C-alpha cells in the first residue's frame, strides 16, 4: 500500500437524486457514504454492476454533479462542492469517457482534439503546441503521428480513438485520470493495449487512476486496489490480487464466479437470486439480503457496517468476523487463506 499522501480522497460521499412522477416525489439513494483514496501512481478500480453507483461516484469526482453529503479532497485540500470546479482542478483531473465514438467531434481532425486543450490550458504557442501533439500521439502509440493527427475520427478504429482521448487527457499534464469503462466498447483484442497504456502512464508519469468498470477481470489486470460497490455502498475493499484470490463478501464472490476462465471458473457459481437493489427504500438491513444465498435473519434486520480487516482490507457483511480471519504470514507463505466465517 502506498505511503504517500492521497491525491484524491472521498469521505462519506453521498448522492441522492429526487425523482418526480406525477404528483409523487421519490428519493433515489445512488451513493451512500463512500470512502475512497487514490494515491499518485496508483490505479484504484471501482467495480459493480449497473445501478451500483460507480458512475455517480465518477461524476461527483469529475464535478459534473453535486453531492448531497460528504467531502472530496484533492491533494489534501477540500474541493468546494457547491460551485464550479476551479480551472486548476479541471486541469489536474482529466476524464476518459466510455465511448470513443461519441467523445470525438467528427468534423475535426484527430490532432485538433489534442491541440485544443494545449492552446487553452498551457502557455505553448501554436508551433510548439503542434509539435507537442505529435509527441503525445507517439507516446500513446499512434505512429506515424503526423499521419494519425491528419485523420478524421471516422478514419480511426475504436482503439485508436480511445488512444486519442488518452492523449487529449495527457495534454495538460494531469495528476489524476478518471477512466469511465474506457475499454467496454472496444473489441476484446484491443482492450489489453489500452489497459497496458494506462499501466505504463501510471508507472512512468506517476499518474493516479480511478478506474470505473463492471469487469472484475480487467480490474484484476490493471488495478492495485479494488473497491466493490453494491447499491451505492462499498461492500468490499482489498488489494486487487488478494480480492480476486480470496473474495470474502458474497456479492464479490458472485461477481467473480461470473468471470469466464479458460478451463472453467475458479469459483462455483453462487445460487444467488436475481433482482435489482431497492435504491428508493434501502431499508434497515443489508442491501444484498434479498439476493444473498448466505443471508440469515439478522441480515434482514440490521445493516452491516464496513469493517476493517487489517492490511487495507475491509468488508461489509455480518458473517465476516475480523477476529476469526487468518491472514497469510509474509515469511512462511503457507498460512491458511482468508475465509468466510460460517457462524450463523
Ligand atoms: Fe449476505 Fe447477510 Fe452478508 Fe448481507 S450481511 S452479504 S445478506 S450474509
């Protein structure tokens, strides 16, 4: 785990939307008290299915919407949450969108999309900015750069467009990049190239990434730490390899059991019931209780807290008791794995 101060810190961040249907007004609790940290040179994945709150979290950090509670700190300073983000914040925090087809203007050449932020947010003159565009194209693997810069978006593949989007984000030397499912609309064959590019940027430029995805396999590949979101709450957090090797929360196990593996899944699929979480009335118990194959009566009555388990790991489940977890010893390497406590 990184010991440097966090670039980004969320403290109890919440977002409730108001939904009007005719005369009735309902509140939708999209995000509930999320804590999260991203350090320089670290990739943190926020994983969950549709409606888990991961995109809402990203929109809050990008300052595209205001939270209803909690705090957001950037480099240790509180970010004002009820006003427009400062130019400094918008320069330091860049966004890569999910859809590389919609994020570029079809009437402009690819080079223009990177030139514009350079002219707007840096002191470079036109000739220096043009040269920098070519440098950035080379850095993201668009070579020969001059040829790609002269193309229009329809003359580039999805992967090439996403590389332009990354070059555009890099143009202003950001310290944090918010990546919103950046590979989900790309062919499987070119996804790994984009993920490798993000890993190289983290390593070579010490950029922090908040990586939003529904895909645990890509989180395992790229992220240092992973937070699993369900119904607007973090239900498990751990170092990514540890989380994938030994998922503790029933929802994480459910997500992981659905990831296809060559030669079969490592976990047998859980017999979870289907159904979306109720974000309008989360109730007093565990949000996952209606679907959870492990649920007991207490789960329906009492909401579990997110309990720290040591080593940066935490989980929100009544059946996971920190005192009963046996953690691997760094020296022996033969300790028993972490496990769910089967006490009912
Ligand atoms: Fe399942 Fe209960 Fe744990 Fe919730 S608290 S995840 S319902 S076992």
